[in-house]
C-alpha cells in the first residue's frame, strides 16, 4: 500500500476530525443572545396562536406535473445512455419510449379530465 492515509476510510476520518475541531473552535465566536426572548422556542404560524384555522394547501394540481417532469427526465436519461451500436438494445429502448409516452398520455389525460369538470 503506497499511502495508507489516502485510503477513503482514513481520509474521511481525518477530515471529519478536522472539521469537528474547526467547528468546536468557531463555536466560541458564535453569537449567543444574553437573554432568550419570550416565544423563541415556539413555532411560528404567521402571527396565529393556533393552527386550527390555517390554510390547507391543495396539491392535486402539483403532483401530476411533478410526476410528468420526473418521468420525462428519467426517460431522457435512459434514452441518452443507450448505445447506438447494439440493435437489440435500441429496439428495447424504443419500446421503453413507447411505454413512457403511453404512460404520460394516461397521466395527462386523467389530469385534463379532472380540470374540465
């Protein structure tokens, strides 16, 4: 072994100890208020004292588009990495692309019908 200090577990431990030491030393310079203000430990609800009347956001419009972008990006990544020299893999990639397009049509078709109602 050429240099055992450069092996990943040892290097990680050395960096971990170094960063921990730096963090400990800088913790003495960190700002700490002399007196903790009233309510500093309570959760903030935009001035509301209770959460009963808080707005409940509706994500029904968000999730179909999030799935669309996720599926589209994963499909693009899969198709870009397909080797062009291998015909069998290329045919399988085209079937994959067809399945992705059908899945996106189903996803967006259901989304479109929900918005029309």
